[in-house]
C-alpha cells in the first residue's frame, strides 16, 4: 500500500469531498477517485458512501481513517528521525515576472 493513497483517503474524509481533496493535493478529482478505488480494492471493503458531491466514510472507512492517521503520523516521525541530521521540510520559492524579463 502506498502511504500517499492513505493520505489522500484521510484528506477526502476530512474535507468531505473528492473535489476539495483534489484541490488540496493538486490532483484531478479523477485521480483522487482512482486512489480511493485502489484502496477499496486492496482492502476488499467499501470505504466511502458517495451522495452527490459529498462523501461520508463507511464503518470500514472510519476505522481506516483513525488507523491511517496514526500510521501517517508514525511514518512522518520515522522520516524525521532518519533525516534529523540535515534540514528537512518543504521549500517553496516564488518569482514575480517583470517587464525587464
């Protein structure tokens, strides 16, 4: 199982919408839905109930959300423990186009 798929699922549940999760993750809604279907196939259980543009987790989905948050937290701790000797994190660089360029 890819932890990014699990992270995607947790974000979908938190936001209550595949479209909102797609926006937060900079993905298309179709790719988010594909990740969810992949998890459902892997676990052999339906994880979300879709009603219109919103989604709610099933009983299995609620369990996965709780356990998934814990697992994602542990993975983040593991990554930080292994990279504690060097600076780690996200770096964003921006630029403003000017008339000179």
